[in-house]
C-alpha cells in the first residue's frame, strides 16, 4: 500500500474523493507514489503501518497482498524478499 491510503487502511476513500487516482488498488498506490507517497506494508489485522527500506522492490507489488520477509528495525522493514499472495 502507499502511505497516504494506509492512514485510512483502504484505497477506497482516496479513489472516491479523487477520480484521477484510478478504480483499483494498484493504480491508486502507483499514483499516490507519483505524488510523493512512500510504499508501506499495511497489516490489516493489526492496523499497523510499516515503512519499507527499498521502495523499488515494493513498487512491483503496489496495491497487492504480499508477504514481506526481512528485519524489523523500529517501524521500518529492511526487505529481504517480497512475494505476492493474490
């Protein structure tokens, strides 16, 4: 997810308020990143947001369900790998 939408836990609000953000999670996340938002991991079960150290690795998975492996340092993950779940 992107940091802008992660605050609400969903892309729905952003896509509703700004039609230019697209109609799907992937497009919304990419467009938010183009506006300067960082890619983050949003844990819906815990409602937690984790920063990601390597944005280029996260970009390919924008708006998708993923499993991230790595090392948690405070509230940021040093990415070792990302795999899609969908």
